C-alpha cells in the first residue's frame, strides 16, 4: 500500500525546515538506507534517508520549499506492483517512522498511536555517532532518535541487534539523562519574541527612502530569540583582565616547528581553548550551567567556540577538552569550523557545553563584551594581542604583547569571587603555557 514520507524532525526542538534538495525523482527505486533529500534546519543541512524500500510515486513538496512543518507529507512511496495511478485511488497510509530495520514488527515494537495518527515514516533524525576513537557506532535511525530525545549517550549503550547494532529496545531500557535533556530544552527557544514595534511601523518611518528588505531565515530568527532571552533573563556581570602572551607565542612557535612534519599548526585560539578547559577543572564550582530550578555542576570541560558563518554563527562544542592534546583540539576545531561554515554540523555537535569562547582578535578588536549562550555559566570574549608598554617584574618599563579578555558571567551560577578565581586560572594557564602540558 502507498506510504507517505513525512517531513522528519532532525533535532528535538525542530518544528519546521526547508526541503533544500531532492536526491531522488519520481519513479526511482529506493532501498532502506538510500538518501532521499537534504533538509535544512535553522542550524544545519542534514541528509534524510529511507528505512523502507519501494518506488518514489509522487513528490509532494518541491525542493527549495521553506517552512515545511514536521510530519507534513513530502512524498509518496509505492510498494512493488503499485503505480502512480494507485495514489489517488487509495489514500496513502503513514508507516511507522520508528519501526526498527533490525527486527520484524511485534507486539513490543509495533507502531504506537499519537493523537490518533500513526508515527511518521522514514527519517534519519540523528547522524550516526562515533566513539572516542572516531569509530562509527551502529544504531538504527529510531534508536538514534530515541537516544537524542532521552539525552542518552550511545557510546555507553551495548547493542543487542545484529553485530552489536543498537536497536529500539536497547535505548528504551537505558536510563535517561533527564537533567541533561532538561538543560538542552531550556536552552532552545522555539520562536522569536514578539517585536516591540511592528514591522509596518518601522517601515513607515523610512517611507520615501530606498532600502533593501532582507528576509529573516531560520538561523537569524533563532539567534535573535536566544540573544534576547539571554540579555533579558540572565543577570550578566563582567570581569576583565590583561594577559601577556610573549611566553605563549614563543612556546607556540617552538611547538609548531616540531609539529611541522606532521602537518600540524597550532593557533593561539587552540591554547585559549585548552587554558579554559583546564581552568574549569582547577575551579570546578565554575564548571556549571543554569537549569531553571537548579544548577548542574559538570564533570568534564566541554568548551563551545563561536564560529562566524554567513548569516549567523555556530558554537560547536569540544567535549572533554581538558583531556585532549593541543594537536587533537586543533584538528577537531578546524574540522568543526569547516563543517559549520557549510552548515553540515549535527545537533549533538553544537548543543551542550558549560562554557564558551568568542575570539574577535583576528578582526583587530581590542576588547568586547560577549553575550552568554544559555544555559552556559560564562563566556570568554578574547581581543587581539597588541604590543603595549608594561612594568616588568623588576619594576622597569618594558614592552609586551598583551591580550585583553572579558569574562561574561551568569550571576545565578557563578558569584563574583568565583568568577574572578576562574579568570585568574585562565590567565595563569596562558601566561605559563608549558604548565598546560604537565
């Protein structure tokens, strides 16, 4: 019987998306795992794959269509022997999106009703995860989606499917990280707040003047909503320090010469990420996030880094940054930044973290105040390193390369003295870079 293919939810907070590109056409035969389309969310472009085999009988939504609601029928899949003429003769049914490809339908894994409708068809909601060694963790599309909804780490789940594949039963029986899910949900507003002045009223002010009207895309709407939420609801305070970089620059130059044969070139930003990660371990009470009615004190240092892209920005997260070598952090940061600019990051790569770094020094900015990215407890704004007169340890006037930084802090999570302790630890790590390798 003909089956509707529905617009998938590619992240826990996705409500609509753009059908960027069809990778199949009407009449094409598809099998489970074949790519059907590219779907754009506000943050990424993700591939959408089939979990059933059949023939694409009819495409219902044209590529390039924006604002397609989740669970909207976008195409019809025909079974063997059916033709496009059967679509109008027999209304399409909605097959279980979540039916595991690993096992036949049984009482335990049969589709469940939701609001009187069966669950939607084919989706690749969460890309296949990888373990710490970069090896792919095999899990069914449904298992990945349930794990994302429940806040589960698939690397901690043992699969019971063929060749150890993780299936629906495995993730349903695993204990959810409820606090992590609550934090993620609290950090993602679903809609921009109503503007204080209507668009028509603003346009009326400029009647008779030439201007170009730029439509807001999904990313810009989310950025507007999150920054408004941050400034209206987070009690920011700011701590500032100057950091002398001469020892770091000399150490970096020495390391890069030694690493040149391996094709590794460390940036100052790599050292800043490492310094912040270690500081969060040195001042563990500051390694925390706001979760509405509680504070979550994190164990690992998961550091987010702001990456500017056309039309907005991403904050990919470097997990366990305190445990990673500088070369490993550098390689991952380059990979995340490149894929961020292509909007190819998966949701789990830019969600989470407890702390962020925003570096505008490469643009010549001396100093600035960054807005906290909720639910993070703090963000470090990094300016350019410039030559300045300083008084050295002997009391004599000297010249040093000085970088100005500002720590924006959520006062609900981190008090003034604790924030000062954290910033001092960051400064000490950067001014004594060899200690970060100890």
